[in-house]
């Protein structure tokens, strides 16, 4: 069997008295779509925050392709090919769709004033290339998205804003994309549409690996190959959607919460 793309080993994250991740062992295989489930407060977002370098783990390790990712800066994790969307939207609403998507991509343009003054032609070429890349990615979603490239993100509907967030996570051609509740705030139909879009884009681009946190179980059932369930920062089950929903420990953890679609 090939080595996993991402591996967490005994990953622990404490916030004062709260243990958000408790010696978590978790493997993400290359090219799979993995569902990360668990009741509210079970540590799902914390896992993303630790993997992407926003939080420094209390102990344990995260490996990408066997190389240590723990204690790297968010920029280094991004350069290593791991991107994400956030549970709460992080779009800059007054900025254009282009600006919001290109934000990650243009980080490398910041090479100092002297360089910028001397290399204006090179910068112009880089900018034009970025415009082309962003346009092509938006076009992969739909021509109507591409037509909105110079509109402020704030003028877009909720579902289009989500598409912009997903594009921002995809513009750097990542190997691993972490999606934190992409359906939050959307209707059933919009959620279905967005998931279809993500699958379509994934089929057209290189088949990047996805970890998706999602409370809407219909989505998880439809798009994931495998699921991991957390409770109090510990892994309590893993397997196919059908397997984990039959698991008695999962049913107890979700007691009072809806686990079936
Ligand atoms: N920055 C922080 N400071 C203090 N406590 C935190 C912080 N981030 C998370 N926690 C705590 O860690 C635990 C796990 O939170 P986390 O946000 O990872 O849960 P979650 O599974 O994403 O929940 P939800 O489904 O509600 O988004 C919770 O008890 C939360 O209060
Ligand atoms: Mg969360």
C-alpha cells in the first residue's frame, strides 16, 4: 500500500483545560474524499487549524508525504500544497472576485520596492498570467462565474461567494483541500449544486485530495469514500458512511443530533 498523503500521529491540542484533539491518529490517502464528522465541539475545525499551521500542536505530529508539517508557518503549509476554506466566510466583500481568488496566488509578487520598480514589465506579465489563471478556474465552475470576475464579492449570492472561496483554495493547484462546512448558510438545493460543482471541477483539474467537514449527512453520504468520526477530540469510528452510521458509539455521540440524512 502506498504511504498516506497526510498523517496525524498522536496529535494533541489543548486550550487551557479543554483538550480539543486528544492523541488523534488519522490518515488521509491520496486522491480520496474523506468526511470528517463529529458533534459540535468535537475538534474538527481544530484539526484543520493545526494542520494548516494556525495553531501549534501541544504534542504529536502531522506529516505530509512523510515530511513533518507540524510547527511550520501557514505560508509554508500553503506552499507545501495544503489549502482550505473556513467555516465562517473570509471573503473581503468590497474587493472583486478576482482579488479574493488571487490573494493566495499573488503572495509571491511581494518582492520588495526596488524589485517592483525595476521589474514593472515582469510584474505586468505575472499579473496578466494570474488574470488568465483566475478566469480559467472561474470558467471551470461556470461561464456566469467567469463573467463576475470584476464584480465586488459582496454583490454575489451566498452560493457564488462559496464558489469564490473554493476557487481561492484551488488557485494554487493544491494536493490537499480542507473544506470546513461548505454548506453552512445554504439551502439543500444550493448545497447539492455546490457539491456537484466541486466534483465537476475536481474531475477536470488534477484529482486533488479532499477532507470535508459537513453537518449535512446527505452530502457526506453522496461524496465521500471514507469517513472519520471524532468525539471530544478522539477518533471513535472510521469506515464508509454506511458503516459509521451503524456504529453504536457514533449513534450515542450524536444522540439528540441528526445522524441520518
Ligand atoms: N482558539 C480556541 N481557544 C479556546 N478553545 C478553543 C479554541 N478553538 C477551539 N476551542 C475549543 O476546542 C473544542 C473543539 O472546537 P472545534 O471548533 O474544533 O470543534 P468543531 O468540531 O469544529 O465544532 P463545530 O461543529 O461546532 O464547528 C471546543 O471545546 C472549542 O470550544
Ligand atoms: Mg468547526
